[in-house]
C-alpha cells in the first residue's frame, strides 16, 4: 500500500484531478491543461503497475520495474494516445511534444520513483 503513498504519485493524481476539474468547469489552464498531465501520465501509470506487481503478483515490497517494463509502458501509451486514438476519433490529436513528455515521465519514474520500499531514497508520506 505504501507504493500508492509516494509523494510524486499523489502529486500526479492531484494534478490530473485539478486539470480535469478545470476542463469540466470550463476553465482550462493554458499549457498546464495540455502538457503537465502528459508529463505525469507515465509516472502515475507505472506506479500503479508497480503497486499491482508488489501486492498481487510478486508479493515483495523490494520489487522494482525493470527498464524494459518502463520502455514498454512508454511505447504503449505513445502508440495508443498519439497513434491509434487520433486515427479513430477527432477528439484526439497526435502531438510529438506529448511523446517527449511521456518519455521524460518514464525516465523520471525509473530514476526517482522506482525504488524498493524501505530504502532510504523512497519518497513517501507518513
């Protein structure tokens, strides 16, 4: 459960909530609306995957995602959100900046968030 208390994961979720709420209320936030949620997408998705693996599959709090797991997540999200969905719906548009933000988010997750629980470098809220 502590995996879901990572401060970066919580920050990413709160940013998503703020951006979505602002959109629904008709007050989209320039630049933040289009890009900050993309920057936090991979860290949030990968952290959820890490939590699932730790709790249900590996059952070990020291487990971390390997670089190929994170590369897969980044490529999958890029293909779906920047490739497939823009072809299927006019609601979505492909944007190479989003691909860069997904990539940077993956790198951030790997080096900052993807730590075994109990290590000194884990960032959690107590």
